[in-house]
C-alpha cells in the first residue's frame, strides 16, 4: 500500500513539474505574442493619427480636435491592453488544464511500464520464494533428525534437486522474458521443429496416456528454429497438462496467403472468453477454469511463448468456445 501511494505521489509530482514546464513555455509564447501585437497596433494607431493630422494641416479647410483624437487613441490602446489581459488569463486557465492532460498522457506509458515492472518483480519474488522455502524446510528437517537414514537423506536430496530444477527453469524463462531483442530469422523446417518438440514432451504424454497426433508435413517459414521448438514445446506441454487422461492432442500445419500456421488442439476444458485475453500475461494461470486438478507451473509458459513469437514477427492466438477444447495457433511469415 505504501509503495503504491509512493508511486502515485512520484508520478503526480512529475506530472505537476511537466505541467509547469509546458505552462511556462505556453505563457512565454502568449506574452511575446501579446507584446508584439500591442506594439504593432499602437504603431498603426499613431501612424493613422499623424496621417489624418498632416492631411488636415495641409488642407487648412477643417479644424480637428487634436486633444480629443489623442484621447481616442489612448482609449483604443487601453481597450487593446484589456483584451490582451483577458486573452492571457484565458490562456493561463485553459492552458493549465490542457498542459496537465498532456503531461499525464506523456507520462502514462512510463507509469504503466513502471507499474508493470514492479508487478513483475513482486510476482517473480513470490514464485522464487516458494521453492526456496520448500528447500529450506526439507534441509532443516534432515539436519535436525539425528536418526535419519541414508534413504531419507537421499529422498531429501532428490526433492531438493527437483526444486533446483524448477528454479533453473523459472530463472531461464524470466531471463528470456526480459529480453527485448528481435531473434535472427531464417528459413526453417517446421516439420522438423514439430517432431523435435513432440519428442521433448512424449514422456509427459505417456504418463497420462495421451496420444499426440502430429500431422505437420514439410513446410518452410521464416523464424528462429530453436525458439519455434521452444514455443511448440510450451504449447504441447500446456495442452497435455490440461487434457484428461486417454485423450488426444492434435498438431496440424496449414499455409495461408502470407503465413504458415501450426495449430495445437486439445480435448480438455475450454478457456472462458473472459480469461482468453489474459492467458498470455506473466504469472497468470486459469487453473480453475481449465482443470480441476492441481497443474504445476509458474504461469510463465504462454507469456514466454508469446514473447518469442513476437520477436520472430509472428502471431500466437487462442481459440476456444469456453466449454470444451482449446486450440493455440502459431502463425509465422512465409
């Protein structure tokens, strides 16, 4: 709460400072314009007065009230000053509101990036804390038990090693998510990439007796081979985890006018429409809607897949009616 208030105060203060700078420049331009306008107008008043007076003296036919004419010139200049004062006050009031809105709009992307970074750091710390706590607890229990057998120590080490593997996967994915660079692209064989991705998840599929039907034939697209394999592996892993036992996951390839598409369809529960726009967010997991089982993961897989696809100038979309079955579609340029 305090951190949120501090961020709001920080950006509000920055907004006010930027508003003051905008307003200072605007008033400087307005005052310079008013000064120039006043000088030009008074010069024209005096020139017109001298012209009329000169012509009258040459003609010597009429008598003009010189003092009265000078008074009218001064009154006109006074009215001009009053109008310029009102104009500058209007600029001050309206310009302040406009400059404030412009300052907020200017700083909004920075504020959103700052909030996103803070949320990411908080979520990452939470995800890192869980396996670290498990490791610490298991090691402390093992050390405090003087009668622990070699088998019990082996189980503790095996469990700790499993948590270390989870931490490594998490940190590697966090590093990939932090990368902002485009991936080098070349012509890649999508059939080979699909076969390699299926090979990586076949053991997980066998534990649930899920059949993977790979129908991708030889197709070439522009992309980064290792990243395509990583994306397909993430999508297959996601499909297997949320699919019921003895079901099927289908991998298909299709060519369109400008892209090559690979779709991965499962027979598990669908994703509600309200959640489909959030599934690519970091650490977001729609466990309740997708499965009644406890599905392990950090909620980074789909976010990482989306980032890798974006870096290859492709598209990753999801199709689901919200009831049964989900299809993820990877589109890459030809």
